[in-house]
C-alpha cells in the first residue's frame, strides 16, 4: 500500500461520493474494495431504485456526476400516495405544480457515474479485490492490514463498507440494529396504464407494496415487502404470478401487469452506529446509518454524511494533527446525528405502525392518514424534506 492520508474502506456510492468531494483538496486517498475495478466501472443491475431529494441532486451536480446520467435513467417523481389496508383513502404529497417532489434513479446508474468521476482524480489510488483484515492503533496512527498481507500506518480510516461493516466492528464501535423480520422483493413491472410520475406506497395486511415510477411512462419498480418466512414463496412465483400479486396489492386499476427483468430479494435490517467516529476513524454511508427503505432516505443520508465529513476535513490542513482531526470528526458526528437521528427514528416508528396488523393499529393507521391529509403542516413538512 502506498503512502496515503485517508484509507477509505468500501467503494459503494457513499465512499465514491466522499472521494469525489475531496478532489483537489490535497488529501491522498486509497479506496480499498473487495470487488474488481471492472465491476465498479460496470456495476450490475441490483434491482434497487433510489429516490433522490433535491438536496442530493444538487450535491451530485456539484460533483459532476448528475450530468453523466442518461436522460432515460432519470425519472421525475410528481406525486406520492400512501394507502392503508383495504381502504381506498390515500394520503397524497405533491409540490403543487412547482416541480417534481424528487427523482428516481437506479442504484447501478448512480454507482457508475460516481465511479467515472472518481476514476479521473489524481489524488485517488485503488486497492481493488482486497479486504481489510486488521485495524489497530500504533504510534498515534491507524494501522491497516489487508488481505494481501500488506499493512501501513494511516492518519485516518473512513469506513463505508455496508450496514454490516466489519471495519466498524474492528474499530470497537457497536451499532443498534433492528431486524424487521421482513424481506423486500424488488422487480420491474410494466403496467397497462401510465404511472404519471406517481409513487404509491400500499400498506396492506401482511405485506406492503411500493410502486416507483421510472422514466418509461408504463414501467415501475415494484417493491413487495413480506415477512421473511414468505420471501421464498414470492421469489418462487412465476412472472405471471408475481405480476398478479402486484396488480392485486396495488389498490387501483393499473391495467395489465407484466414483469420485466429479474427479481431480487433483500432482508430488511436498520442500523444506527453508536458512534460515528473514534480516534482517527470515521463512519459514513450505511456503515453509520442503514435505513429501512420505506421513506427512501438511505442514500440521501449516505450522500449527506460524505459531504459533511469532507467539508469538516477541508477545514483542517491535513489529518496529521491529532487534535485538529479529533475536532473535525467531532463536528462531523454532531452534524450527522442532528440530520440522521430524527429521520431514522421517525422511519422506524412509521414502519412499526404500518406493519402492525392488530385491530388497534389498523384503526390508528387510518386515523393518521386522515389527520395528516387534513393537517397541512404535516404534509408540508414531508414535502419540504424531499424538495429542500
């Protein structure tokens, strides 16, 4: 491993964004990633579609990544609807003609354009097909040991290696995990009727369906959430069977529904690290906060964490000074906690209420939807979160 200032563990979208934010900063970075650079340059479609807030779009534009997306990869989110149980009543969010609520882009496309940006940076080196096997403190620096046997002392390590981060564990930082006991099955579907840019979240009894509008006016990403004990059943359905399930749960008449492409299954586990930093160490992305996807804030928070940490590091001359770095990491931790904790806790409470099928919860769900729909401050607060 060559001399560096920052070792970034992981090369997912949050890690790549962090590296991009530090372009021309004077910092020398090494990205340590288990995948090959070929896989990073041409990421496989994993079925996940990311809902981006206006703030996230501005950050991606600042990095020069948004401009690299193709027109057909960007879908405008005109409106969002939430329905509960078998009731036809729905809670609606829109920006009253002032523009889209947000944008939907495939995770693979975001990864690709961020890689393209970082691949051009002279201050970034790549250590692909490699994992971190050891992490310690030695002589006031972090000592990183890699799977190829190489090791080096580094002024700062930034972990962005998923919500199940091994590097976080090696640093001695615990995390509060909430296993929802549910899995999300994602796959694209074509509907007979156009989606008109409307995202629909249907909290049924025993399962949840989200339909996310894609750039093609009749193509949506279907996200079916069921107890994990039923995930094999849903994954084992024929294309016609899965399409019929989506049509039945949609709660409106989408017309004929047909499947397009593969289905993917993801267990749902939310994670909140007990600390976002330690001595010469920081967490960003899902390694810091791993969100339930229902409110679509996961990548938005990950991108925000990368931006916040990079801004704090730009305020210090370099990571060599332990005291200056400690203060920068402390400011990052405070800022990201203030931004992430209300969203994380609020999301978990929403999930808890709208996946509770007991009679009292069913009544409360209906009441919450009606009160929210007729109490403008609530709707404005949610809309502001998306469009700020």
